[in-house]
C-alpha cells in the first residue's frame, strides 16, 4: 500500500465509449500525475497538477481529459479512444514538485484495453 | 535528446547477487531514482542518489557516478520475491523525471 488508490483496476471499453479513471491519494501531497505505461517503453508523463492547477500537458490527444477537483483526487476522462491507447495508466503523487529529492508515490494502475 | 539505457531483461539465481546497470544522457542532472515494480502493481520507491558513491539499504544498494553518467542497483541474497521490473529515472535540469524502460529481473531457484 503506497497511499495512492486507483479505480477501476481493469477496464475494457469500445472505441465509442466514455469512461473515467479515478485516483485518490491519502498522503497529503500537493502534486498529482498521470502516466501511461506500455510494454517495454519508458513511463510517459501525460499530465501534472500542482495545487490543483495543471502545470504540464505533454502533447496528449484531446480524447484524454484530466480533472483535478482538489489536491487529493484526480480523474482521467476517456472518450473515443483508439486500440493503441491500450496500456497501464498510472497515477502518482508527490509532496514538493520541482525539488530534487521529491519522490513520487504510485498507485497500482488501471489496465485499459480498447477494443 | 534525453536517454536512459537499461538492459531489458536479466536472470539470476536465488541467493546470488545481481547488478542492474543504468546509463543516462540528460540535459542536466539533479538526482537518480530506482523503483521496483511487481507485475500488475505500483512502482515503489527504492533509492535516490545525487552524490557519487554507494548508498546501502539492507539487501539493496545503489551506486552513482555522475562523471560517467552511470548508476547501478545491486541486489544481494536474492529472493524469489525480488522478481520484478526495476526502473531507473533521472531528474533533469528542469526537474522533470526522465524514465528508462525498466529491467525485468527473473529469479530462478
């Protein structure tokens, strides 16, 4: 248990569906992150929120839409996804982004399959 | 460009020692992390190095040489539960984390 929870753990959706991934952190951290993890590839940073403000969007397609209502909760809204979007989506949080020693703590991920 | 290199897979024997290497070319350096990730689980923090040398933490040690752009993770007295992927990540000059692709470690009895 890392103090970061994600639901659902597994999700199968069609290309026309709309779904949302949820992340919650219980660590009192100020920043939250969405990553995409594909087999044999480095973690891809998608979005960063620092004190509920989005500070980074790494050229992510608009079919992925993040939402951060407060510093403990983070959502990733999905619509009209493509099969190549199938991956493990990891949420992370950290206390002091921008500090060298800032350590990110990860949730267990949502395994997404797009049919 | 920024690049982190790790071997894709390694195999070691229970009770033995294994060294997982990581080389990096990044725009600036503000520290290096090692994470462990069991299949289907969250990556978990193992170590952070920012100064040259060896940091020991129980059965796991991490080494850094900034002049060589090189780090390794040393696992001693291997146990079956050490079978996992090990991720190397570097903080660059913009304080962004640059990730390697991870090394999948298989432990055989």
